[in-house]
C-alpha cells in the first residue's frame, strides 16, 4: 500500500500545471485545479485582473508597456501619459505573481520587466 501511494505521489508531482482559464467578471484565475481570486473580493476588478485580461488576448507575445496603456486606457501611447504611474504594470505583474505563488507555489507565472510583460509559456497548454 505504501509503495502504491509513493508511486501515485511521484506521478502527481511530475504533472504540469497549466492556465486553464480566467473569468474576468468574477476576477477568478484557474490554474490546474485551483481557483485563485485576484483581489480582496471576487468580481472587483483591479490591476492584476486587468493585466491578465490583456495578456490573455495574445499569449504568444510580450506586451510592451505602451501597448498595455493603449489597451487599458483606450488612447494612443503618443498621448500625454505623465499622469500614468511609471511602474503600474510592473507592480501589477509582481502582485499577480505573488497571488499565484501563494495559491500554487508557482513563482514565475508572469514573465516581466519594467518594459514588457507576458504569461510564462511554461504554464500555457500546447496549441
């Protein structure tokens, strides 16, 4: 019995965990079999859920910060953006990684720098 349990645990530990879906209306991210609420309350939009909603539109590329501004604010990045905080997207990516890590142990769900952001391809299912 111990042997069978050990084999089961080894098999389970080798399984990949993937992004299953994101319910923007509820602010719930599903990774593997875990539901993760992005924020203090389900259904309340915050920068984590806004960022993920944008990244899911095209998971195959890095999103530059000016593209994120255009998607979030609806105006051309050539517009005066002096009122937009410099690290708005970096902080949202950091917060999203922290939220995912607390729920799943995954530390690198969002791959990001101060200039670009994407969902780490390791957690995307093969198409």
